[in-house]
C-alpha cells in the first residue's frame, strides 16, 4: 500500500529548471506507485467477483499510465533542451 500520502499544503512550483525537473521525476515515481496499487486492487476485485469494479479500477490505472507516459516525454524534452 502507498505510504506517502500527504496533504499538499506546500508549493510545487519550483524556482529553477533543476527544481522543476526534480519535481517531474518525483511525481512520475509517485504516480507509478499509484498505478501499481490500482492494478493490484483491480486484480483483487476481479478475484472477488466484482468484475465491473475491477474494470473501472483498471481503467483508472491505465489513466495513470497515460499520464506517466506524458511525464516521461516531458522529462525527455527537458533533457533535449
């Protein structure tokens, strides 16, 4: 289970290119963790016979995967800049 839940009462804007890149890297790792958790949860719902719920949870995991792919492209673009 994800252990890094936090209230987001601090700023994530970054003051420099290095800080912004570090934030993207952090968020990518954070989101990958959530995607794995959702996939595992979907499998548990499937095993329990909750097929419709499992499909919805897997769909949300796929959304994280698409977002993560975009973050990976953003990081690659930064490295090319």
